[in-house]
């Protein structure tokens, strides 16, 4: 029996699992593998090992599902540091900035946006935007000349700048949803500055937010942070010692009241009382300002740390807004420099001319002003009935030898998609036909079959000497209804089949919860039994995890199920225990045995179906027993001259090999356009009758930020979930920009996308 997830506390202890090799108590049968923390997060590691849970900043939620970590405000009373309002008095004593502890963040569902270009140092301009001056730019340059001009010094400088901008983005996204979103109020400006460990006085805020200011963008925010360095412990102590002339380490409350309510940015008596009532640094009518400074610094650091943790943890929104796909890293895919493609065409988008009379110097470098370089791609696509990529199967294919395997795409809590990965053996050179399509399970009247509309694809990679050295052969781009396939000749050897779905259709969707289906009931004899609906769903699950389709579950097949639902696996000894307690044939678990095994979970909890729900939820089912976050599929390999063999090896997220294969396929078969005035940026666009994929190649020595705009597209569905987002592309690399499909396949759809250079 599985141990319960961390968040679902239960009184009864976990039973000895069959995977432990221990014989269960009489009458209870063999238990299931012990469930690790977070339920589903443990499943599907390489080489049969559990996947590494995304533990940092995530916690188990009800039913074992992982809940997204939310950024708390600074520690202390009421979610703050204990200071009801930033201490802004004593401006004449230098405390107006130093004593402003970080305030509470609005903690929006921020997500990583574009990494900013390096801003100039700014002052408030009459137009409400940040403007730089020669003096300010000089001072910013002064900060940089401390680095050596050697390659090592430049590398160190770049590393420091990368850390700085990452911290900027982390703070910005605790208040705003995207770094493409602007700061719209003085209070928002104060909040983001506080989240970055700054504590601006009202005077400082007014310096950057004048009566003419309407918005500030992310670049402006970075510029302000360059100007407003955080207070150090030494600065804080020096400010307090101007009051504590006897250097006792304390300030009397009466004196503190007098100063804070009469000087600088005056505070009310209640606000000062909220400070002096805190036991952390107050005692006997005195404030221990050394302890206060320690708490201030610790809280400021915690604010920044928490913001960074959220930035790194929120993977789903990071992919949507920042351009990091589930199958790629933010660094992109490093590929050999390609020769100019003969298919490359040039698309000139006129540079944005400066507004007449506007002589302000933008806060971004020249290369990023108003997205100077851009390239657009427009294509009108017909309805699904007009598809011209039909899969033509040979007339004699029924006489060919066939191998088949099932598998499944599973949607993780953070939006990442994991699936089975396969190794294919072709004994001799032969013409083959490889297809993939959603698995057609039992259909129930009134229940949606969402998974049948999910797009599927297979990338075929040749194994050369080692499993790490894989070469793209082709992919399934031909189509016959919901089936995608490829026909060609393969030499003898081993190949990898990497399933892929764009994420356009298989994605997190907010649904109205109308109620929870009943899983178990007690009959007239008081014995626990599975409901008809639950039995049907478990039998569907059996069909999904029965990879070879022989109606039985082998130990290997069962372990994929266990890795997904519990993070554990069974060994041969434990499997023998299961054999003694559940119905098996030829050392494989039958459908009835599988049902009994799951019923045992509820029996062990005296009718509590919580563990059953963990299993169902981790396999993509909703509380209404509908499969909404999974897509089972079936792969068929036909070979004309030999018997192909296929075996599922892993259950994991998309690998760098898959991402590289996608990029290469788009480059090889898509149309390429070079950004006018930016020869090093090329956008490749590949299209079929039902999918468009774009890839960005950055041939330059520097990282670039590409702004992607789909606002003019019609009847389109992007895997990003957004019409406007930003993509970061590392130097000398490629990355997938987006996948787009028609929202309604029965109607025409217009793809209109503009890629613009931000940095």
C-alpha cells in the first residue's frame, strides 16, 4: 500500500509494499509500491529509476498532486517584516532610504519574460519615461571599467550582468505577470523595488515617477536598480549612530517616536507603535538597532531569494512567456554553423522612425530601440478537408511484418509533457512504414474524448555507436485523419522513436468542478467494491499501460505504471508476492488482478478512496473521471523484408535530442527569412496541413531576445497560450519559437506572426 502524499494526512500507516519483498498480512494481498512525496512527481525516470521530483519550491497538494509554490511576503507579522509601513522618517539623517524594509509583494502569477537589454542609468524625464544623460551613462560605465579587458574579465562581467538581470526579472515578476507588462502606478513601482531589496523613500519614488509619468517598462526598472543600490548593514548602523551619539546600541522609544513623527517622511503614532511593539528587536522601552539591521538585511535577502525561487520553479509560465519549451533549455540547442540556405528570402520591415520632436534617448541600447529589426510570415491555411499531406500506405502493407507498442503523453502540473521513449531494432535494410495515432479507447455517451483530437508525431533517430549519438532520419509528417506516418528505407541497426505533441491541444485547462465521482461502495454484504464507473476507467488505464496489447501486464509494463503514479518500482521478488495474491497468467497481471490490486488500496484505508484518486489524477483523469490531461497513443512499424522489434525504454520529458530533431526538421524542410539589418537572426517556418512550427536561429556571439506577436492571426491555437511573448536565444544556437494549430479544423485559419529583435 502506498504511503499517503504529504499534504493528505492520514492516520493509518503505510503497508509493506510488494516492492519491498515482504509478504503482506493474510487476507490483504500484496500492497502497492510506497508512494513518494508529491505523488505523481516521482514517476518516470531514466533507466528504470524514478524521476527526480521537482522538490524545490513545490509541495504536495490534495490527492498527491503538486501545487505551485507561491511567493510569500517577507517574514514577520501580517506577512511583513513586522514593520507596518516602511520606515521613511529621518531623511535628514540618511535613514529615509536605509530604513525602508521590503514591503509585501502582490505575489501575482508572475512568469519569466524576456531578459532585458542592458539599460543606461536614468533619471525621470518629462515624458514619464526613463531618459539617460551623458553624465549618467558615464557613471554607469565607471561601474564597468573595474573589470579587466581580457577575455576572462569580459566573461566575468557578462556573468555578473546575467545575475543582475535575473534578479531584476525575479523581482519584477513577483508583482507583474510578464516582463513585457509595464509598471502602471507609483505603488507598483514601490512594490517591485522593495522586492528587489531596495527601500525607496517617497522622495525617491517621486524622482522616477513624476506627474508626467504614465508607465515604466522593464528596462526602466533595471535602470532604476542600477541607480538605487540596496542599503548595506554598515550604512544602516551609521544612520542609527547619528541618533545614538553615546553608541549604546539602543534608541529609546520616546526618542524614536519623536523623530519618526516629526521629521522626514512623517509616520503616525500607530505606525511607529507597530515597530516598537515587535519583540524581535525591542526590549524595555528601547529599540536594539543592531538586531533591527540584522533582521532588515535578512528579510531583504529573503525577498530576493524567494523571488528567484519562484522564477526558477514556475516552469509552465516560463515556457509560455520566456520561450523555454518543455523539450529545450533556455540556452537553446547548440548546432554547427549552417551554410546559407538557398531557400532563404528576405523580408524587410521598415525601421520605426523616431517621433517628431521626441529627442529623448531610450533606455535600451540602439540595437533594441522599438524592435528595430523584424521579420514577418503570413500564410492562409485551408480547412482540414483540404489537407494535402495524405499518408499513402503500400497496397501490400498487410503482408509486411509488424511490430506495435502503445504509450501515453502525460501532462505535468507545470505544463510539461512526458511520454514513453522507444528503441527500435531493424535486423536488415528494409522499406518501413511507421505510424502513430491516439489510442481509441472505450467511448462513453456524455463523456468527452479530448485525447482523440490531440496531435501526435514521431521523430526517428539513428543510433550511432552510442545511445547519446543520435542522428535525425525523419519524422511522421504525412497524415491520414488522426494518424501521422512516414514511409522510407532504413538500414539495419538500432533507432530511437521519440513521440511528440505540440502542447496546443494537450494543455492545462481550467474546468468547472461539478462534483466528484464515486469510486467505491459497500454492497449488501458490507464488502467494499469498485463502482461501475471506476471499474471502467481502471480497465481503460489497463489498456493504456498494456504496451504490447496482449491483454496482460508484464513486470516492465507494470513498473511504468508504478513509476508514474508512485515513483517506485517492483523487483522480481516483489512481483512473485503479487503473483501469490492476484490473478496472473504466464507471470503477467490480468485485468481482474489489476482491478483487485487497486481495490485493495481502498480496503486498506477502510473505504477511503484517496489513494485511488492519486492514481487516477496522476494518469490524467479529472474528478469527473474524464481523461483530460493525458493522451494514449499507439505506434505501428511495418517492415517489408524483416521483423522489426520495438521496446519502451523510458518514461520522461522531452530530451535535448528531441528538441534538436525538431529544430533540424524545421530548418531542413521549412522556409527561412533573415531579419533585415540583422543577418545573424534567421526565422525558419515549417508547415503541414494542421501544424506550423517556427524556429529561431541566432548565429551571433551574443544572446538575443526575440519578441513574437501573433495578434493578427485568426482561428489559431499556439502552444504558448499567448498571442504576444518573448523568446531568448543563446549565442550560436537555435530554439523553437512556437507551434501553432487551427482552433477549429473545419474552418480556414490565418497564421500571421512577426518576430522582432528586442536585444
